[in-house]
C-alpha cells in the first residue's frame, strides 16, 4: 500500500516537473521577443483606440513584457500540461471515462484558444472603442502599461475559460453526472451565472459584461444542442 502511494507521488512529481520544464523552455524561447509581441499587440489595439501608454513605475518597461512572455508561454504549455495530468489520472479511469476526458481535453484546448482569439478580434476592439467614445472629446486618455496589459490578459483569460462551457455541458451528460433535461431546467440560473462571471472578468461597464455573458449563454445552448443522452 505504502509502495503504491509512494509510486503515485513520484509519478505526480515527475509530471509536474515535466510541465514546469516545458513552460520554462517555452518562456526562454519567447522572452527574447517579448518587446516584439507587446508592440504588435499595442499596434493592433491602437487601431481601435488612441490611448497613450505610459510607465508610472520605473520597472514597468521590464516587468510588463515579462508578464506577456509568461502568459504566452502558459498558453503554449496548456496542451502539454493537460496531457501530463491526463496521463497521471488515466490508470484510475474506466475506459469510457478515459475516452471522454482525453477527447474533450483536445477540444477544450482548441476552445480556449478560440476564446482568446474571439476576445482579441471582437471584444477588445469594441470595448476599447466604447471607452474611447463614451467620454468628452477634450479628455486625453493615458494609462499605465501594467494596467493596460492586466486588462488585456484578464479579459483574454476570462474568455478562454468561458469557451469551455460547451465542453463542460457535454462531459456532464456523457459521464452521466447530469441529464440534458435537468440541465435545460437550469437555463435561468445559467444566464444569471453568465452575467456574474462577466462582472468578475470584465470592467465595470454593461458593454463588456454583455459581450461576455451572451456568448457564454449561447455556448451553453450549443453544448446542449450537441449532447444527447438516452433519457431525451
């Protein structure tokens, strides 16, 4: 018993080390280009707004691109980290559970990247444009680069998580944790939770909350549409 437990802990340690090593290698490869990535993001978003970026803190010009490199390295590492987690859990899963989880992990990674892309291509341009046009024309908007990057990354991460909803719905039904009929009865609650999630991951304005909450609810309906159980 103790030998099996020790073996499991050793396997867990190895999987964690593999994941951290992959992240570190990705970060080292990306770091030399951190200013390039940051400048490209700013240039892209500047087409939708005229916000001037400033550095309030002395270390901000160094720390901000560093954070961006870590975020990009984490995005690249997500599929590998999920694979390591699943390999660790697979011996304790039934074949049906293993098949469902492994296939949904691949789809989940794609949905996460799709959510981040949706944020950059649709949400951020509209939100930044809204903030720019809602105030008086005489006001010149300037913001610290650290706050600007935190805003962009938090919103992007939130949409990446939000796009997992169809996968979660499908997995709940496939694994028989819930049924399609029962999940349909929770539609009102899901809509409220979508707006609560939107309030947490978006700025305090109705536009950005709406741009997150509505797609989340539509993704919930898509998850129901593409899920079936024997009781429906």
